[in-house]
């Protein structure tokens, strides 16, 4: 089976390029998902902090009037 794949790769012109491009795209995709997940986690924490501050501000103003 492995010999068949080796012969197939040698016979197909540019097969190695296709494999390398596919691996590169997979790596870029994984990095994008990890980066997006990190960014969303950070942003959601900042939004929660800002929202809590605004809610506290509004509730103290409403109870003070």
C-alpha cells in the first residue's frame, strides 16, 4: 500500500506541491481558529467588564435620585 502511494506521488507531476499547499492551508486554518477563539475570549471579558460597570453606574444613579 505504501509502495503504491509512493509510486503514485512520483508519477503525478506537482503532487508534492499539492500536498504542501494542503498542509499549509490546514496549518493556517488551525491558527486562525485558535487566534479567533483567543480574541473572542478576550473581547467577551472586556465587554462583560464594561457592561457591569455601566449597569452599576445606572443603578447607582437611579437609586441616588
